[in-house]
C-alpha cells in the first residue's frame, strides 16, 4: 500500500475579514519633493502633520475637512515664502 502524496490546501478565508484601510486621497497633494529646497522646508512641516493626522484619526468627514483645510493652509504658507517684500 502506498501513502498518498499530501497536497497543499488553501486555508479557509477569515470569517470576518478586515478590509484594507485606504489612505485619504488628498494626501497626494502634500507631496513636496518636486519643490525647490526653500519651499520644501515649509511644505514638509505641513506634510508631516497631515501624515500624523492620517495615522491617528479614523476616517470621517471631519478628518477629510481638516486635511482639506490643512492643505489650504499649506498653500498659504508656501505663497508667504514666495511673497516679495
């Protein structure tokens, strides 16, 4: 009598799979590597705050609104750096 060769089996799917958490799409607009160095220093500070808020807050309308307002603030700070005196 020969022993059958064991075949790998696919493990059963989890009963309550947790869907992957999508990153907020607005985070793409906090990128700063394309900016010249004198604008990167301003923009990178705001990008760090945006990433921190993304990490610690749950998805919600208020988080989206806060990130949108933070993006508006970042734009203002960058323009302030560009302002002629």
